[in-house]
């Protein structure tokens, strides 16, 4: 049964989507900005937990926690002494493109605009979302799949898990679908930040592409190995492909985080992805998310390519 809060959240997401559509239509008939419009921040960061990379186990998911070593924070410090003031970061763990129930891309874009983050001075806008969305014919999320698929040693996590509803429908993760879901937000951003480069930031290597097993480090002692892990690996592979194809379809840049972090996924000799309370990475870091070292690599590369 859906709660009243679910209904309110759904209505809010619909209102945000409508606002984006209205702004997109206005872009074709209205002058760019009034004289009183804000100059904007140099960098605007929109994304999910792979952007925010912070967590508070006591928050119950009702606040957005952003890590001090997450790549947006490190990027701000690279820009200079006041660089953090030049980075607007409404990213939030649990965010999705449009699936909810947490913050969506539309809600983050509207928040950034409300805060005066978009403007003629904006040089870079990044989007890093998709893993928390529903895809294809299922309404499952990645984190549900971790419980019902990856850690199920009886049934495993092969591609038959899609039909069983234990993992998002990997077949629905396509470039065309991804592009369509972010199109209105991209138009909105282009209107309010006309000089900005809009970049889809890919996800880091979590598991090596193409393999049939999944491995997770727990407590740094012995890894958990799912010998039939093809579906979760396929999900990450297809997301990477969908993001780069969507960028091409919409005329955006694609930032290949996976290439930057190749060989440093879970259970590697030098992991840049946190295990579960694993002392080999950030022991208190958000599990299955980048360590401070992994985020430093991303921050430095983004700075060199787009901000320096």
C-alpha cells in the first residue's frame, strides 16, 4: 500500500518534471536572461551517492549527506582557496533520474536554479545518475538486487534473475532510454547555463566488465564471491554503455570514470571502491562506493579537463 507521503512525493516529482518542460519550451521564445539574473557558480554537480558519497546511518535517509572526500569536495579544493564557493552540489544519496522516491534529477536542477547556481558564469554541469533507477519491465532497484540477487548463494544472480524480479531489467538500460529520461533536464540546463559544458559522468569500475562472478570484500578478511553474478556485472556494463550513447545522442560530453579506475574495483589488488568495513580502503566509507583515493582520481581528471 502506498502511503500519503508516497503520493506527495509522486506529485512533487510530477510538478518538477512539468516545471522543466515549461522552462524548456520557454527557451525557444524567451531572451536568455534578465539583467538581474545570477551569474551562477562555476561548477554545478547533480548526482546520486556516487557523487555525494557520504552517509549517516542515523539519518534514516531523510537528509542529504555529502562526504568531505567526495569528488565534488575535492574538485572545489583543487579550484583554489575559495573553490568550494564556486561549486554548487545538490547531489544526494538515493537520487535517481526520475524513479524516486528520493530526489530526482529534476528536483536537483530546480534546487540549483533556485540557489542561483546556473548562469552565464557556469562552465561545467555534471550528471551522474541512473544506477538507482527502475529500468525496463521491473520496478526493482540496484540495492534491492544486492539483497535478493547478489548475496543469494542458492539462486545466484544470473540473467534469469531479471525474469524473477530480483534485479532491474538490464535489457531496458539503453542509450535511447537514458537520453529520453534526461532530455528535459538537459534542455533546462542549457537554457539557464548557456556557456556550460554538460557532462555525463560515468560510474567507476565496481566489478570488471564482462565477467560472470561478483566479489565483495567484507571486513578485509575473506571476500564474498557470488559464482553466478552475471546479471549484476551486466547491469554495470549496460549502464556504462547507455550513458556514453546518451551523451552522443544529446550532444553532451561523456566522462569515462570507468577507464580511469580500471583495475581498482572490488577485490582488486589495490581497490579504490570501499568494501564493507574493509581496512584496505576507507573502513568507515560508504560500501561499494569510491574511496577517497578513487574520488581524488576523478576530481583531478575533471579539473584538468574542464576547469583548469
